[in-house]
C-alpha cells in the first residue's frame, strides 16, 4: 500500500510501483453536441494535472477533454484542428449582418420616428429634464390591473 507524505500526496510503495489514478468510473464519455463524431471525456483536474501527457495525447488523437473541478466542467482541451474547425463555424457572415442592419434601419425611417428624433435633438436641457421626470413618474406607477386589485381588497 502506498505511503502518504506530509502534504497528502502518495509516494511509491516499497515495491516501487507507481500508484494508479482514480478508477475509470470517474471518466464519463458522451457524444459531442456537434454533428461530427467527436467524443468528449470528462477528466478531474487533479488527473489532468498529474497525467497531463496522457490527457494531451487523448486530445490530439481527436477526443475533446473536459476538465472538471469539484464535478463542474471548467475547461476544455481540444486539438488544434478541432479548434480551427470550431472557429470557422463561428465566423460571422458580414454580408448577412449588413443586410440585416439595413433592413432594421429602413424600418425605423418613418415620419413619426423622424419627427420624434428631430424634436429630441432640438430639446433644451430644461425640456429634457422635464421629459425624464415624466418618464420616471410613469415607470413608478403600478399597472392599472394591480391598482384595481388593491381597490377590491379594501
């Protein structure tokens, strides 16, 4: 049986054999959420720290490694190819965003909104203050239904 040092780490036993890691029951394999056939393995952070070479080899072999601390996944270790694939999938299509912005901008261009914007830009500080107070008062009033309920209770 391995001896414990003062700091709580295992030392080699008299036979010289290296102590084993946690049992395989702590390692859960589940399919990745992405459509490609990539497995995800959850590894506790102490095993990832103590056996980084093995964890690294597993990640470079194509398995995503989720590193957990206190049973909560805190980080992922993936191969460089897998990382590039994930980055490519997340690239934003600027043309689609531009056309979406143009559509939103066009929908805001109507006479009522244009008039309200012009009025707000021409307002004096006193008028702006007055409008802000009116908006604050409106936001503090309870909705009409809540006021009716209170009247019924009384």
